[in-house]
C-alpha cells in the first residue's frame, strides 16, 4: 500500500484520488495549478457546424458562458465526452486520444456533419495544432480561450501535514510546469529534505527533467503519456515494495489514524523516524571522518614537501661549505646582514608559510577575514560551516525583520536596530564581529543585498528583500527604474536558467510535432533524436536550416551556454504553431532577462553607496565581493564613479547613504 500525492488540478484531482484509494492506496490532493476563467463572449454560433473540446475544463467554462447545446461535439476522450453529455449536449463523438486524434476524428466526420468552421473553446495555454491539422481538409478551427492554468502558491493544509510527517512516499506529476512548481514549493516550505524518501511517477520524460534539482528515492516515467500508463507505473512501483525491507517494516503510514476523507487524525509508529535520524547521524560522522583523513593526507603531503625543500637547501649548504665559509662574513650591499643570515631567514619564512597553509598555526589563519564591512560575508560563511544553514537563515531573518520596521530609514537607524538584535542573538552578533560605526550599517545592507541576490538566483520570491532595499536607494531615477522592473516578479520569483533549460528541452518535441503534423510518426521520432543529439553535443554550427525545430535547437544550445538573451531573441523569430508552443516559455525568459538586468543595475547602485564608507573605489568593492553575491559579471562602473564624481551619461550615481 502506498500513500500518493496527486498534483492535478481540481476537480480531476479528487476523481483520481478516489480511483487511487479504490486500488488500495491512500491519497492526498495537492493541486499545483488551478483553472481560472478567461472572459469570452459567444453572441452567435450560427456560423459554426461543431464544437471541439480538448478538456473537461473547456466544457465547463464554455457552458458557464454560453447556453448553446445544439451543436455536435468532437471530444478528445471519453472523460471529456462524458462531461459534455452531463452538460446537456446530445450529439457527441469521442476521439479516445489526444489533439492529433481529435483532428483525425474531425476529418472523418466532416462530410457527414458538413464541417466548414469549428469553434474550439480551450485553455489559453493550449497549442494551436488542431487548426494546422485541419487546414488541409478545408475546415477552419477558431480557438477561443475560456480559461487558463495558474500556478498555486502553497500546499493544502492536509497535504503539507502529510509531507512534514513523512507519510507521503509517492507523488504523481502530469506536466512540466507542475513539476517545476512542486519542486519550488518543497524548497519554499523547507520540505525538500523529504524528496529522498519519495518516488516520483511522471507522465513523460519532459516532466521528469525539473526533478533533477532534488534527490529522490526513485523517478518512474510512464510508458505512454496517458493516465492509464501512469496508473500502471504506480502498480509496478507497488509490486516492488515487498522486496524493500525498510519500507515493508515502516508502520508510520499503516498505523496512522485517518478520518473518512483520508485526513490524518493521529500519527502512527515513529520508529523509522528514529532509525532515519540515527542513519543520518552515522552518515554525517562518516563524512567528517573522510574529510579528516583527506586533510591529514594534505597535511602530510605539504609537510613532506617542506622537509624535502629544507633537505635540498641544507645539502646545498654542506656541499658548498668552503665557499659559504669564505663569503659568510661578507656583508650584503646596502646592509649589514650576511649571506648566510639572509638565506636562513628566507628558509625560515618559507617553512612558516607552509605551516600556516596546512593549519599548524591556528593563531594565524591562512585567510584572515577582511577588516572593513565586507567582513560580514566572511563571517556568514563561517556561521554556515560551523552552525549550519538553518542557524544562518534564522539570524538573517531576524536582521531582515528588524530592517523592515517602518522607523528604520537611515544608516543610524540600521546601526541602532542591529545593536539591539546583537544583544538578543549570538549568531547575529557573530555575523558583525568587531564592526562598529558606519561599518555596521554598511554590513547590514550588504547582507540584505546578498539575500536578495540569493533569492533571485534560486527562483524564490524576493518581495521582502526588495522592500528592505527600497528604503535605501535614495532618489536616483536609474535605481528606482530598476526597482519598478523587479517589482512585478517579486511575489512569485522567476525561473532560473536551469529551469528554463528544462522547460525549453521539453518544448522541442512539441515544436517538432506541430511542425511535422501529418507526417509519419517515425519521421517525427527521427527528427527528435537527431536534434536531441545536436543539442547534447552543443554543436551550434551543425544545426542547419530555417525550420522551427532547428531554431528551437539553436536556442537550446545558446541557453546551455548561458546566453538567455540570445536564446530569447532567436525564438522571437518563430511564427505559426511553433510560436504558440514557445509563448509561455518566452514569458518566463522575458521575466528572467528583465530581473537579471534590473538586479545588476540595483546591485551596482547599492554597492556604490556602500563603497563610500571607506576609501575603496566602487569597482574594487564589486570585484572583491561579486562571488559572494552570486553575480555572473561585475556591472560596469564608469571612471567618474571611481574618482567619486556624481552624474554623467548613463552611469548609476546615487546619492550616498553615508555622507
């Protein structure tokens, strides 16, 4: 018996959950998308001979907007046909397949129904592949979006409780967007540690791609992109369970008490949780031992090198003893130290350097922390290494909450609230170390900027970070424009480059299908395999031709190289069905490009403000801490800023926060 998390939208999720429960499993519902109506008017349907429905949601939203029930219905499958019958339609034809199957059904029924023009109420995300398929048959298909799929922002309470309790061992995923959102919500709610205990069952390989961002107990892909194949994969996974002794003896899900709706009333046996904690502690101890052995090896190697170096020098001294004796008392030009004294000092300095490098002199670390406000980034890395990421995040959350207070408006306000928080939190006090005066305010702003860059680069919402930074950008128009460009995506975050790569990789197959509709399936498969090899090899010059598939393949290669803007510019040239297929991805890429550019502009301005704390130039500050902020490149700083001038051309020249 398995405990399955169903991620399909409502009401399909409830029906699938009931089907899973009828098979002897437990099921929780956690839709990753919800359907939202799109306003549409249907004043006169006299010019249409039939309706095409490719989803039950299309039937439901059309019937909410129109009372017409007299037109024949061409349904994509039996479930959609049943929904049309329940809504009051009389003449219904089922294609029992996908979009290509319903197009073939329309061609077959065209003579009998006198089809010339068909209305297709659909989702705003549905590709326009049926129109292209029926164009050769002389049948026009008019698409009318009546709903759209919006990503959900949180898990339902029952599903979240089951995930935290470790009761969910299987998750079903049916689209790439669903998989991306599921991974995002796991991380956002601190539940990504549960993925190694879960198995994902995906409807296709493209859906499985975004899951690579986390570790899983297993990932299964259905043999065909159909619900029946997904259920078969679940049955196959369940058959494999008895051979797994650890899962067989796990009584958490078996003994947990549930109500009639499947909700958890009381948690069951907690023994496996204790064993898991013991295993993790043992694994951590093993990793520490391995690390210690590696460091011992490095230390021995460095010491061996040092002694060999010293032995060579001493051997040379003994071999050249007569000459050294003769010149030892000859002073060097410009000083009174002898040759032998100078050589001895050099050897001693070299040995001290080696000892310091391998950690033999703890009192004098090889890489001392900076002495200015950038010390906070060094202290943050030390805190993460010693106390863990959770302690660091709690300290940063306290700092962010304090800086977000309405009465904090100036550097002096920052220094005041930081002083109060340091007295209450030892971790926060360790972040600021020995800093004082303006360095405290500058360090706090640097940590806020660090958090903002980290959230943007990880695809997490950054509204709270932006609210803090907005207080200290001054009246500079360039920085305020950057804030306005970042604001639309602050609540949801944007997909990072890796997620964009996974999304575009799945769209290549859809573009090939749309472009080669009507051709033999083997021809389409050959094209898919050929372009997949070229993309994997990263051979941009080998992708020839002006077809839509070739354009998408070239864009994929550019994206793999990190050139998101180049890939976006290339995909803007697509036309026809292919343009519709990539349109949702283009919106995500546009958001990524806008956020990246605006984020760098905002970062440049704030770092310039921070550079005014001391004598270091803005460009030098950026060079020193760009890695800590996760910036791919250092924003350009003009010579005018380097010498402390204000204004001039397109350079960012905000008013300093630290006069």
